[in-house]
């Protein structure tokens, strides 16, 4: 009669594990995914990726400038008598939006050339 102990999964796998356990411990191979010494190409690639991520803000700056001048045209069409006041607000909005784009570009150049 077959006992329940022989029908378990551990009992079925144990004969397959026996040849593996007889090998010496120092013969185990390992797979290394990162190099011991970081080479120049990996560092350069990470700089390019970081600079590309930093320049995404320039697109937001362009969208902001378009929104500012679109709002100027709309406001001037609604009330032409406020032309000088609307234009001064427009110039201020343009300057702030352009400054954010230049800051993003400056960070990208710092990543590329200063690090």
C-alpha cells in the first residue's frame, strides 16, 4: 500500500534535487546585471536622458505664451478701451512664461555640461 507521504510534491521533487545538492558550493554561477565599473557611454546616455526630460518644460512655456497672447486678443476684442492695461499684463505674462522655459533650458545645459 502507498503511503500519503510518498504522494506529496516534496517527495516527488526530492529525487531531482539530490544531484544538485551534491555539487560543491563554490561552483554556483551567478548572473551579474550591472558592470563593476561604470563606463563612459552609460554616463553620457543618462545625461542625454536627463537633459531631454528637463527640456519638456520648454514646450509648456510655448503653450503658456500662446495662451497669454490668445487671451490678449480675446480681451481686446471684448473691450478695446483697455488696450494699454491688457498689453502691460500680456507683457508680464509673456516674461514669466518665457523665464520658466529659460530655466528649464538652463537646467538641461547644466546636466549636459556641468555634471
